[in-house]
């Protein structure tokens, strides 16, 4: 525990800056929010840096906003399961274009847990982890945890959980999320800050 608090002390400034940048995303335009959503759709079983690089390429080329799934797929270099993820990016963009769903709904839903349920229901490819990740990256991560393998490994290391589950059902996710919240309160680190800290512990750097 002392080790973790010492690391937090060293990284506190960078973590606060990252959270401040996420918070600014609340006022971003729809293209920026959409890009962040696509990034989170790409991250399962893929490296975050590679996913963000792919989204930046897609955004700069304009393909993210107008290309079909075949064109999107070709630019998802370094992203695993790029066929499926390209299709999901295309599908959610079509839904938005046809107004079947609207990104402004994200700002209208004030309750974080209701927003997460809405995202999972309306965006194919978002589970509990991905929806929570997206929410954190747009400044809505104060009440939700991103339980990826980096976080789970460190929660086990610091004895927050007895073991790393092989699979995460919604029930198990909520259970571990609550444990992480209690741990965050105990060591007096904000939940979204603890997420960044534990991720950095495993990866060596702070990232979105």
C-alpha cells in the first residue's frame, strides 16, 4: 500500500492533468466524441497506443467519418479483429447518420450508471469495460471502473480481489467495481485517478 501511495505521489500531477483533459471532453463537438467512441470500440484485446494511432489516421484521412467498413479496415493496422471492429465503427456511424441514436443523448443522461447501460444497449461492441472506458475519456469516469487486465492484475496484487476472474459477468464486474471504489476511498485516491495509476503501474505510462 505504501508503495502504491508513493507512486501516486510521483504521478499525481500527470494524473490530475490527464483527468482535466478528459473533463474538457464534455464540451467537445460530436466528431471528437465519435472518435473517442471508435477508439474504445477498437481497444478490446489490442494495445491502446496502436488503437489511438489508427483512429488518428482514420480521422485525418476523413475515412472515419465517410468511408465504408472496407476502407476503415485497411487503416486499422495493429488493431486485432480489425474486420469486426471496422464493421462496428461503420454500423454505429450509420446509426448516428440516420438519427437512430444521437450523441447528444450522452450529455442528456446525467446518471452515470444509466448512461453506461444506454451505451451498452445502443452501441454494438461496447461491454461494461469499454463503455466505462469511453465514459472516463469524456469526463464521466468518477463513478465507473475500467476493469481491464492491467487493472485486475494490480487489484489482485494489492489484495483488493482474491483472484483474477477468468470471465467477467455483469454481476462480477459490478462486484469488483464496488471493491475498487472502497479501495479508492480507503487510500484517498479518486476512482478515475486510481484507474490511471494502476494502468500506469502495469504499462509504465499514463494514457487515455
